[in-house]
C-alpha cells in the first residue's frame, strides 16, 4: 500500500515538472536597439542633413541662374547675377562650427544623455528583479516546492511581466526619440530665425550651409558669416539662461 502511494506521488511530481514550461531569461533591456540607433546618437545629423539638402537645392538654383545668363557658353570670370543683371549676394555658415560651438547644442545633448542614463538605470532595476523571480520560480519547480497549479499561475504572471518589460522598453525608446526630435526641430528653427534676423540688414540672396561632405566643395572665407551668426545664437542663449 505504501509502495503504491510513493509511486502515485512520484508520478504526480513528474507530471508537474512536465507541465511547467521554462521561463526564458530576458535580454537586458536597453534604451536603444539596432533599429533605433538615432536615440543614442551624440550628433545632430538630421539637422545638418536637412541643411545640406537645402544647400544642394540652392547650388542647383545657382547653376540654373548662371547658365540662363550665359547662353553662349561657360565664362569662368562671369559672376552669378539676378534676372535684372544685379550680382547675387551669397554667404554661408559652417554647420560643423555651429554644431560644435553653439551652447544650446551642448545643453540639449547633456539633457538627452542624462535622460538616457536614467531610463537605462530604471530598466536595469526592473530587469534584475524579474530575473531573480524567474530563477526563484525555476528552483521551486525543480525542488517540487509548489504544485502544478501554482507553477502555472506563477508562470503566467512572469510571462505577463516579461511582456510589460518589453513594452516599457519600447515606450522609453520612443520617448527618447521624441525628445531628440523636439530638440532638433527647436535648434533648426532657432538657426533659421537668427539667419532671417541677421539678413534684415545684410540682404543676402542666399545663405548656404557648408560642412564636410556637403554639396559645397569650397567656399571663400570672405563669404563666411558663421562667427556673427554663432555670436547671435549664443547671446540669445545666455540671455535666456539669466
């Protein structure tokens, strides 16, 4: 009789073990993944890609104007002129210099980095607690410390928590991307507003953006207005910080 009882108990334990699937260990959550590398970028490539595109379009327009005024062929000494014959007044800013020396760029990058570290720390705490609970659950299953019904209930809870962790990771990643995009839009608008303000007195027909790898291969320094633009940008920044 005792032997039959032991056999029944052993069969029940084996059935419990067989019907309790393993909970996979979660991958350590991170605020960035391979599909969303922009959230970890330390530069503002989108802004200057946009400026480079505008520059490229501007160069095309200048060529159209040039050739429309030189129908008889290319003349290396002929200046670009408007339809009325007046010379075009052109200037440029060095986008790389603006990015490196505009105080608001540095300010925004620090805020993004701080938020990223905070998110990663929060996710690490939640992930570590989850891993500990998974390990504890697996020990209980292996030592038959819980029944089959209890194991299934705990497993369902852990699976739900794992899904919540993944959803939280996605949410925080999107939050960081939105924050970066908002900063980029603000910076781009501030630069454009400053250029418009500067141009009220100087009356340039075109203000292009120059950077390595852009549509402009060479620009004479006499047309460089980077410094006064940078001074205006940082002056506005300092005034708002007071």
